């Protein structure tokens, strides 16, 4: 969960003038739900959609082979 530091006034949140993003992440809460791959569209390893040997890596997003040209510099 996220704790905001802004103040709600007339349906709006005021933007804090202190450094940072204006929120804190509850790291104890986040730790209770560890990453399990977090791929938006899980596919089977046998689909050969990822680079060889990288299917089991725990990445938030992993570029699929067919889309790599859009993500490479």
C-alpha cells in the first residue's frame, strides 16, 4: 500500500513542496506478496517467446523475441 503525504481539499490533493514523490511505500506489506514473475500475459516456456535460458527470470516485463526490435536501441 502507499501512504500519501498530500492533503485533500475540495476533491483535490495538494502537492507537497518537500523533496520526494509525496508518498511512502509500506515495505512490510509489499514483502508479504513476493514477485512470482508478474508477466502481464503469461505464456508457456514451450512457446519459445523469450530468449533461450531466460524464461525463468523474475522480471516485471520481459521483451518477447518478436518485439525486440521495438525495444532495442
